[in-house]
């Protein structure tokens, strides 16, 4: 389990403001496109001053980072809650299915917002760079989580081999979610059921099969 201290009230307020701005940016990017959206538009939509926008973000594209990070945080939290020694393939499939599930309309709307962002990113290199950066950061944060899960199975392994295994699984897991979301964004499939992000991610992980546990 995570040993990080809980965020302070100030940190929670800051995170809430950043997420409000991210939601506003995502909505405008999906409906107008990045080229037709300004930082002023995003600030106005979020109900904050322009100086507040630039206190948190360097550019309009950066503003969607907190929104994209939410999914990775949820996925990582699910993995952190699993017992060490859980087969990695099972742990990753279970976490992916739960993290990408749509138990209510709010969750479905969040996924559809991500689809709009990914479609907008196809023609905007700066927005695409934010998406790749978020995935890279998610992979780095996933490494210690995978290490904890893999620890019992790594007993007796060469230390370098064990580290390689952990890094490889973290990279594969992160890219599986990314590829599932990007593939889904290019289709008209629903947020749940066949062709959904959860379905595609689980199918990808199942194709890897025992390779994840024996990596």
C-alpha cells in the first residue's frame, strides 16, 4: 500500500482548481479544436482568472494533463491494493478492467472526453506531447508498484534481471492502456462492451498471456 502522506487542504484545493481547468480545456478542445481555443477561452470556461490559469499551466495544451493523469492514478491505486505475489498477468488484467470500467454516467462521460482529446491530439503535436508525457510519468510511477507485486517471485533472481523484469512489465502495462485508448478513440465503439477501452486493454493483456508473469 502507498505510504505517502495525505495531501493538505491547500494541495487538495489546488488539485481541484487544476482539474476544473483541465475539464474546461478538454471540452473546448473536443468541440472547437485546439487551434480555435485560447488560454483565455479555457480560463473563462473554468471560471478562473487568466493569471490563475498561467499560475498552473505553461500552455493551453498543458492544461489537460491533470485530467489525463486521473486514469493512471486510479489504475495504479488498484494495483497498489493487491497482495504481493499476485500473478502479474492477473493483477494487470483485473486492474485494467476496473480502471476503465464505466459504472455510472460520470465515468462514461470521462472516457468520452478522453476520446475527444485523443482525436484532437491527432492534429496537434503539442497536445500529443502532453499525452505521451503523462504516459511516461505514469510508467515511472508504476515501477515501484510492479516491484512490490513481483517481489516474492523475484526471490533468487539476479538483481539486474529482476529490475529489468519490473521495468519491462511497467512499460508493457502502460503501453497496453495507451494503445487500447488510442485504438478506441479511432472508432465509434461505446465506452463499455465490445471494442471499449476495458475490452481492448484486457484483450491485449490476454494476448501477452504468461509472458507477463514470466518476463
